[in-house]
C-alpha cells in the first residue's frame, strides 16, 4: 500500500494534464524543470535537519507546531516563496509543476521510510492532501499576486496560507479522532478542484499542471 505514497502525486499530475488539458503541451523548457527540482531538493534538505519534529510524541499541539514548520513552512513554503521571488511573471502552473516535483520527492522519502507502523493517515491522507495543494494552491497564489486592493490581497493570501496549513492540521486532527472530518474535507476539496479544472478546460484556457 505504501506505493500510493510513491506514485499518487506524479500520476495525479499526469492524469489531470492528459484528461483535462490534452491540447496543452507539457513544459518543455529545461530551466523550468531544473529550477523546480533544485528548489524541491533544497526544501527537502532543509526538512532533513528537523526530522524529529515530524514525529508524533503524543502532544497534539507540539505535533502541529512541528508539522507546520516542516510540512508547511519548509515544504511547500520554500518552493512557493522561491517561485514568487524568481518567476512571478511566469505561468502560474509552473508553480504547480514545482510543487509536484517537491511532493514527488517527499513521496520517495516517505516510501523509503515506511514501516508497518504507518497508518492510513500516513499512507493515504498525506499524499491526497498534497494532490489538493497542487490542484488549488497555485491559483490562490496567483490571485494574491494579481489583485491590487490590500484587503482583497490579504484575503487571497490568507486562503493560500490556510490551505497550506492542511499539511499540518489534517494529520493532527486525524490523530485527535477527527479523521472523518479530514477525509470529508479532502474529498470535497479535491472534487471541487477537479470540477473547477474541468470548467477551465472546457472554456479553452489550456492551463495544466504539467
């Protein structure tokens, strides 16, 4: 079952591209892939120094703080910040590609680290949340960058930050016995994101994540 950790994000990205945006060619510029891979690797290297912070020791608040630092601020935080600072005028779906690369590398790390003690949260909920981030976070970041009114910019920025926080909040809620709420939120979120992608594709925008 831990194969889901390894394949979920890249397969979801390819499937979305092929099924919903077949007319759009994948990113061919090597610079896009190289920069995305470099920032993804740097973010994972940074996380490696704080590995113990990702371990659940029984304290939900400390678990939330640790996961927020590693699974939100470092990944995907470093990748998003790097894209905003270096490629703000680029195709926003380049950011989605970078996130896909980062989460794919995380999946490889998690796959190598899986043990029999891994539960459904670690095997399935975490990669599904990463898929949700790839689907939605780039659009929220784009909105936050594009809008001019300070209040509106703040709203979109807050929504992007709230979505990113699911990387730490969802596991903690699952540990606390609220797994049913997390799975429901994930299902609704992914379904809504796919519906929005389908609507965008039908309008001929040609955007895709890969």
